[in-house]
DNA sequence: AATACGTGGCT
DNA sequence: TAGCCAAGTAT
C-alpha cells in the first residue's frame, strides 16, 4: 500500500509543512538541552551503535550500560566479534536475556566479513540483510551512525505518536508499525535524522512515559492532539497480553563427593537453548503416570524413591535424593513461568551416556555461563547440608 | 499474523 | 502481588 493511502485509510492527517518544521525545531532544541549522556552517544562508529541497539531491544537503558561497556572493551571490532567463540559471547551476554540476539550478531559479523569486506554496510537494504537486524534496528543504525533519514520506530515512538495524533491502532500488532513509519517519514528532520529519532525515543523514555504520564510537562505539548482534546489517557491503544504458561519442575542438584554438580545442556530449540540447567523433570511427565511428590493436601510425600527411579530410567544415573525439598524457586519469563522444586541429591553410580550432561565444580561457577534460573538454583549450593 | 524468546524494575 | 513494561526479531 502506498504511504498516502496508509495514512488516509487510518484517518491520520499529517501537519502542514510549517507546523512540521516547528515541531522539528522544538523537539531537537529540547533534545540538545536534555539528552541523556549514554556511552554509545560518544561515538558514531556503526559497530558500536549496532551493539547498543541490539542490547537495547526490549531491555532498559540502565541494564544495558555495563554490558555495553564490557562488550566493546572485549570485542572492539567487527572482526573480533566474528571470531569470538560462542562461550565468550554468551558469557558477555549472561543475564541480559534473549540470547539469540548475540548469536545472531556473530552471524551478522561473519556476513559483514564475507559480503561487505568487513565494513559495516551503509546501504539501508544491505543493513536489513544482516541477521538480527529488523526494521527498527536498521533505521536506528543508519540514521544514527550515517545520518540517513530512515524511521526507527520502536515502542517509545509509537507511544509518542499515538498520543500526538490520537491514533487508535493497536500498537501490539505487527502491521501497525508501518503506519508509524509513514508518519515519521514526513516528520523526520532531513538534516539531523539520527538526533530526531533519538529525541523521540528519549522523549518517550523520560516524559511521554507509559505510566505517570503528565502531558503538560512535554516540550511538544502544543503539538499534542490528545493533550489539547483531553483524550491522552486513551493512548496508546494496546491489547492486553495473554496469561503465561506455568510449569513445575522437580529440579535436582546432583553432587559428587568432590564438589562437582551435574548440569544438562538444553536443546537447540526452545527457551534457554543450548544453556545449562540442573536436571529438571516436569511434573506430570514422569514415567509413573500421574505420580506426584505431593499428597492431596499439598504436603510432601516422605520419600523421593520414585523420583530416584525415574532418574535412573531416564539418565542411567543412580542417585540418592534427600526427601525434603531444599527450596522452591520461581522464575518468570516473558511467555512462561517456572516453579522449580529443588532437591539435593548424591551421585551413587554414573552410567550416563547422554553427552549433554556436564559436571561443574562450584568453584568454577563464576567462569561458566548460566541463565538466571540456574543461577538461582546455584545459590542454594551453599546451604546444602548433604548426607 | 501470532507466537516464541529473558530479565529486571515498578506498582 | 500479578501484571505491565523496556531502544524487537525470527519464524
């Protein structure tokens, strides 16, 4: 669909040129005086801008800063990234979440070596071919690093614009982003497109916030139709999320006498792919159909014998499991909740032939990459009483 | 088009 | 607290 059709269809009236120019000036003046001092704003190196934009996906600025500094200090060039091992990369990303982001960055770095002579491409279409770079990130990097007038529409921008123009479209729908990109293509400052995009995001992050929003404090309130019409509480329109799936796992900290603990590498697909967790058995998937560790009244059964039998059947490991759980750990993902009922166990006999098992000494925990649920379980190690 | 994919902060 | 929210992308 042509851009004009897209805006007309949604009854969005773009301002006259004179008003657009006043808006640019007002926004950029505010930005120049109020922009946040962020490490990636000290450079226009496209590699650094790229790293920051990937880290900032669905992640708050304060969380990203230390990760960003460590990442570029460790891997200062694109070729460093292309040659880095998966373990190095995951350790640098440990705790940030959405780990496919860093795996994709390595793929993209190799793409840059192979397809673009090792130099980050300037052409917007070329940038979009890079793994892990979608419409937002392509617009952000080309506008910020190369000063090209491409929209960079993220959640902030959609929230700001939906309030400015009283847009009723559901911002949680993928198709909606294109409408906002059309608006930006009209508004964006042709001289300072990178600053314009960042100004809109800063405005969304600091003033035009999701909660505790006070439109009268905005530097662009005179342009804000929802403020003028007192409809600002309606925007943005966003569909509520569905409830997340809840899963309960019997989680085993299996220990050897020498202080090593057993971990299992997760499958290549799915949540926390390729990362290590303790042995986890989902409640309801045990061999004994319907077997549970709890009595009907919610109290614990006084024996983990059946769980031991399942471990032997599945892993060829003979273990002695302590009867009472060591603790219950809850971890919330974006799309599911885990409840981990943690038991300590002692290895009696190891006939395992599954290669994705790994013994790790507790003194080595700091050197290993663990996802946060595993880190939470690991914290219980110091409290283990053993047998 | 809808869903999978982490984590931490805030109310 | 349970739910929402944060500079999205891949499939």
